[in-house]
C-alpha cells in the first residue's frame, strides 16, 4: 500500500505519476536516468519535490507544442 500523503511541497509516487501521466515503470526510468530525484520518503515509498515534477511537466508540454507546430 502506498502512502496517501506527503509533506508540504512534495508528491507521492502515485501523485507524481498522475501529474505526469506516466506509468510506474516510466517513473522509475526518470529516476534511474537522473531526470527526477527523490526528495524524501523511504526507499519503498519515495516522495518527489513539486518543483521538480512541475519542471518536467512544463518541459514535456513545451516539447509537445514544438512537435505540434
């Protein structure tokens, strides 16, 4: 069972996946490749900084806009 909450300014793994619209495997790949770093929680239930997740989402939106143009 995954944690249902994270401290202020952080997201659980499930919340991060939902915000980015990705699977658990894709989230693991982001962490493995160094695009996203854990900022708290435990090894089994990590949390991620909202600012890091927002930056990735903005980068993805910018890239999608370039592809559409």
